[in-house]
C-alpha cells in the first residue's frame, strides 16, 4: 500500500537533490529497500540485478533492468534508464553520477564492488543525507502511533496466555495470531521464559512454563503501509512468586526505562541518552548484565538509524522515532526487558506504547 501521494515523495527527492548540491559528492546512489521506499513510496524487487535511484544536484535517474521496465511506477521528475542483461549497469550509474558518490547501506556487496570499479570515489551514506531518513514526517509518526497502539492491544492479551504447563512455542503461536489480526504481517515473536529470557534474541522453544517464571515477550508487526511496531514487556507466570533477585532487577530496569524516556529530548546525543539508563543499571550492580544498546530507530525498517548506543555523538532531533529498551540478563536464571517506541517532540519524548508495566508476581 502506498500511503502518501506522489507529491509527498517528489518533495522529499527534491530536498535530497538540494543536499547533494551542497555536499562534497556529485551523487547519492540508493539501492532497493527501505530508503528507496521512503523516496518513492514503492517497493522494488530486482533480485540479483541492479536497481538504483541516482540522485544528483540536477537529476533523478532510476537505473533498472529491462526485465522490470513495464512494471516501474511513474515518478515525478524521475527519468528511467533500463539496461539489458549483458550490459554494464554500473557504467550507467557512473555516467549519471559524473563523479564521487555516496552509497546507501541497502546496496549489497556485489553492487558496491561493481560501483567501486567505475566511480572515482565511493563511501557509505553519511550523516549529511542519513538524517533525512531518520527524521519522520508527521504523517509517518501517525502511522508509527497506529502501529504502537496495535501492538499494545496484543500485549494486553499476553498475560492470559502465560499459563503454567504451556510451552513457549504454544504461547508464541497465539501471539502471532493476535499480531496478524492487528497488522498486515508478523515480524517476530520472542517468548523467553526462565533462563531463556537471559538470551536477548531467544525466539521461543518447547520449554514448559513453570509457576513464577519470568517471561520476556518481545513482539512486532508491519502495518499495510509498511511501518513497524516493536514493544517488549516482561511478565511472571501465575502460581508462584518470582525470585527476589528478579523482582529487584525488574524495578531497576523499569526505573532506567522511565528515566531515559523522561530525559530524551532534541539536542542531547544518543550516547548521553544511553548513559541515563546504563548508569542506573550499573549503579544497581547489573552493568555487566546490560549487554546491548539502549535503542534503535524504527519506521519502514524494524531496526534503522538512529541507534541509541554508548559513546555515540549523534545529536537527537525532533521527529526521530526510536526504542528505549534497557535490559538485564542473568545467565541461567532470567531476563528482563522493557521497551517502548518514542518519538521526539520539541520538548521531549512522546511514547507510542502505553501497555501496562506494573509487575504482577
């Protein structure tokens, strides 16, 4: 589904042209993927053949295989140059670029090497262009808010599924069905009970839930417009109390998550925001058990820039959307993670997830 009118995408491409004109390269080369969709509203699938949008100060050229020419959309101010098997598509890109170029991260290695063979200089797309994709338009934020509300409705039903004697896989199957009711696609389901919760990227298994088990439930889906949801809550299986150490860790993670959400605002760096949560967790003695970054951007991809990571000097800006998801993972015992998607306003962070966080154990 193409969410916005072509005028929206044409304006975005024109803004990108202005940035190219002010940069130290002559072109930006965008491969298929989320960045291409953000500039065109369309998904392109050319498999191993090169499809690329080449944006210069005075042109927008879509280089595409002749096999796909009949299905290409009409885009304002975009010229299509098709190439046949046996021809060199990289030379076509070089002819349009006319000099050094920055490349989108969605270009695969085979295409990057091909472009490096014909362009005088190439480098990964830098911050001078990347923030165009990190800063969301109000209509995009509205879609992310819809996605956030959709996954909240799934989380509201999760506690009733966590019954002693059921397996993680059984719970995951029901969660997937609930996600599918609220979204066009299921992106992922994590059900990490007991010691499995200590693996941040555990998915689910045949482990049987036990009374008092902590359970990390991390779920996400895609709306028909292509925008994603992603939210984590940690629950306890009824029937017994969770361990005191888990309960202490949960309160530490909750404090860290809420403190980071309250502190987030334009002008601070991603590293400074990561430190807000990390310092609280470290002071409580769980620093070694918080093994990942605080958050990631979200939009047409589940994980995209900005990355909220220790030491990052990326300055946060109004309109950015990202997760705040501190965690504590005690090997062999339990995991805790609490995750909300937030978007930055001029005064702070607005949470797009509002499912309850109070621990019932």
